[in-house]
């Protein structure tokens, strides 16, 4: 493989990682395009893990092992479950490292949430995610190990979000 081909393959792999995580965040937004929670499962490997780490998230989320457990954990927070009125995820501080057919990414996620109980909050978390890369017939990525750790959370004044109901 030429140097240009290697560089192109690396760019395609990083784009696949971004596409996978962006699709996941989009499906977790409320309201969002989620028609069936199985859409979330397609973004994870069959033996994936999804884990809350740190003092706030280890107990709240624990660890889900396997695609079915991951989908079950995530779907506990999505419609038709009565949890969010509105929810949006924003990503920044991206770092993606490639190694063969694997990638490790790290992001800071901001989450703005309006809950069905009438409260609202801004939350920031660190995401560390391992991906498996498939290169044929086109480059795609699936999450293999998803870790989230809360860094910061603060209530938001509900008056500022009242127009979102």
C-alpha cells in the first residue's frame, strides 16, 4: 500500500468512527430519529461493553455486556420511556488514534436535558470509546467498548427552557 493509500485509509477510518458516534448521539437525542432501539445495536459489536465509570456513573449505569444488554441499558432513557422531554448531545475535544483495524477515541460530551419531572440540567462527561474498523466493501466502524465518566453537572433554570415543552 502506498503512502497516499495509507493516509486515505486512515482518513476514511477516522470518518467512520465519527459517523458511528455521531449517529449514536443523534439516536440518543430526544426527540430524535429513533424508530426502533435495534438501530442503536447496529452501532455496537456483538460483544460490546457500555460502562459508566467514576463515582457518579459506576453505580448509576454499571456495565452492560453484549449488544442486547447495551441496547437495553440505553433504551431505559429513551422514548417511549418517560424520562426526557428534550435532550441534545454535543461533542468536542476529539482525539482519535488508529491501530490497524481498531481505533480509540476520546471526547468531551455536553448534554442539555429537560426532564419529564420538570427539571433541566447541563452535564459534561468524558467519553472513551474503542472501535472496530471494517474496511470492505466500504469503511465502517462499530463501538466495542464505550466508557462514560461524568465530569460536571449543574441544574439549569427551567424558565430558560420553558419554550421547549
